[in-house]
């Protein structure tokens, strides 16, 4: 299947080209020409995320250079579980735990899949990968590419805006990975990466690729855990799943919307944002108000200009035809709420006390939105709280709130033993160009 840019439908590429390059040359984001429909019978006998991903993604790769390899890529990249656990004391709610990969956040799914796709095609001309991170993407991408691919990776993260353990995970790699501590915000990091992609000199000098969720190779595998969890609920209860998704750049949100459009048994999709409330405000008022990002406890979601909003709006436009109906159509695709730091703290405390579950600050935004649902709505559906990271990554916040230590998963413990190294750079393109020169 070919893909096209959100900005110009005549700007097309094959899916594997789109994965190799990341951003479309016109500055738009690649989207599938159409979202394939799948029958639920396609998934008969498949229960683990790897085999489900292989079947869900096959139609996207039909006719592509990677078509033959896609099953193997899915099975090897998505080789750790995404368990759905009932939420204690709640009649019909579960947590989808996406933090059992090498760096303990959901970004591992997309990063490993992307690395496998690029590795399958990088024999002759290994890419230079730029990745802006608000904390979790960078380490997932570093872990996925470290010493495995010939690709070189530059990770840009905002100085002082990630947790101590996140920073450790970002800076403990070396070899083909360079960690850049940028004197700016996450939005600055994201802007620098986008500028690099459209800069003629940098484009000519390097085969640049992006590992942010602007890259389809990150987004598509995320469809798989919405498929596996909604199928599990549908098989057990004969009803669809509804999701509450902690959201920043809206990659996870787009993946869930795409999964529903493909015919998977998904009903409502509710986005939980932190105090960066651009998306909830857009849906409420109908207009986008540009604002700077604000720092919150759920720092991986501190995004003022979510890049994947462009994909959601593109889908809304293609569904409704008339630009005047775009926001109304967006409202029919997703709902969105904003959660304050005080509510995040209170939810972490109460989650531990009342449900015996320790949330990371991001997952806590979803748990807060769930708690605030009117009772009839809460009990009338099977709600899935998407748990995006392990609470041990944010122990400096979480442990004082619950009054005890959070056990560190073994993969994370191993990374925290390693020495670290980072280069501090100003937030401008010239500095990034110098780092590329190495
Ligand atoms: C990246 C991240 C998010 C936000 O996900 P998007 O796909 O960017 O909306 C939420 N929680 C955690 C822990 C993250 O790392």
C-alpha cells in the first residue's frame, strides 16, 4: 500500500520509503492511502501481540519491499507481552500494561519495530536517525538500535525536564548512540528535528531519518496492542473495549483510532492530557490556540503542539469532506480531558490505597479521567486504562506519595548500572549540524 502526505495527496511514497525517511518532503506526515478493513476471523487462534501484529499489519505492507519480511519483523520486534489486567474492585475496567519492554515504557513497541524495519533495508546505506524525546522515546530508540543496527542515532532531550532515571536511560549507551542534552523544552527538540529534515544542506549531507511518532514505523505497530486487548475483551465478553489514553504527541491516540477504523472492536476513545490542554480546548471551543508547553508531573506528555494532531485532522477531513465539519468530526473520533498535577498526585495516592495499583504519573491521568466518569458510563462499558510507563521510572515522585519503594523491573535495573555520557547543546540548528558532523 502506498502512503501520502497529510499536506499534499500527490506527495506519495511506498510504506518502506516512508519508514526510511520519516517525514514527507513537503513537511507533512505520511498516512496510509486508506485504512484497511480486517475481519475479526483474521485473528482466529492468535492471542499474543506478535502474531496479532503480523496479521493486522500485513495489508499495510501488501506490495511493499518489506511484504515478505513483515511477519518476521513483527514477531521479533514485539516479543514482550502487553498484558491486560483487571483493575481491582472495579467491575469492568482493566489496565493495559505497556511497560514490559527493555526500557519500561510503551515506546519500546514502536522503537523496536522501526529498528527491525530499517535493519531489514539498511545493508548499503545506513541512516542517521534524529529523535526528539520528552523522556521515554529516546531510551526506547537507543535500546532498539544500540549495537544492533549500523544506523547512527542522535537523541535530543530537554535539559532538566526528564526524570533522573529517564536521563540515565537516555545517556547510558554510547557506541552508535549520541545523547544531546538540549538547553530548551521538548517542543524545541521537536522543532530542531523538523528543521533538520527540511534543511537542504543537512538533507544533502546525511540520510536523515526520524524515530519520532511522526514516523509510520513507530505508529503502525502500536495498532497491535489495541488489536490484542480489544480482541481479548470481545472474545471474553462479546462487547467492545473503550480506551482512556494518556496523551502528548497523540501517537498512541492515532494508533487506537486507526485500529477502530480497521474494524477492531473498539468503542470510545478518551484522551487524558496533562495541563498542556491544547487538544481538549480545540475540541471544546473549535479553535486551536497556540501556547508554550508547561512543565508537569507527567513530563513525557508535556507537548504544546502535538505532531500527530495533523494526522487526526487529516482523517477527520477525509471523513467529513467539508472543512467546516472538521472539528465536529474530530469530536466524533475522540474525546479529551486535561488533568492537573494535583489530580495526578491524588490519583497516585488513591490508586495505591483503594485499588492496590501503583500508577506512573502519565497513567495516573487516565485513571483520574476514569474516576471522573459518571457512574453509569463507568459501569456500562469495559474501560481500558492504557498504562504507558512503569512507575519505577518516576520513583522520586511516586515513592513519597505511596510511602514506600517501588520495585525496579530487572531490565531497568540493568540499565541503571551503566555509566552515562551526554553532550549539552543550545537549542539551535547550527549546534545540531555541528553534532552531526561529529
Ligand atoms: C510518550 C508518552 C506518552 C504520550 O504518548 P503520545 O503517543 O505521544 O501521545 C504518555 N506516557 C508516557 C509514559 C510516554 O512516554
